[in-house]
C-alpha cells in the first residue's frame, strides 16, 4: 500500500498545534509510503496540545527558513487553537509564499 512512495510531505506546525491533528495524518502518510517531515518556525522540538492541555514534544525535521516550496510534493497544516500558533503564521511570510506557489508546482 505504497501509493505515496517517494513523495515528500511537509507538516507545518508551531508550539500549540492540536496533537491529534498532526499525528493521525503523519501516520497515514507514512503508511501510504510518503516521507512526512515536521517543519516549524524554530529548530529543536515543538509541543502539541490535547485541547487545552500541553501534550507531547516532537522533533522538528527542518525550520521554515531552511526549505523551499519546491522541496515538497504536498503540505499538511494541522489545526491549532492557540493564539501563539495562529499568530506565528503571520510572522513567516515565506510559508505563505510557498503555499501560493503550490498550484504552479502541481503540489496538492
């Protein structure tokens, strides 16, 4: 069941993302054969949340400023309820530029 074999997917998160919104899709992508990489505004780790409770930490594979849109076949943006997570997107214009280029690159 390797329908996505050789595909590279960026999972875009910052501290405060809803953990299950990242872990479920990441597992499904990997089971389908994709390489699912966690990207964030900072290197090191990011902490997920279970609703209003801090949850697990996850290793960041790469930071937003070290990658290009062309490096990935698709993006996954897990839901976030926390204001710090949502406001982090507005401080990273490169992420928005990458998303705007996606259709031109035929990325989902």
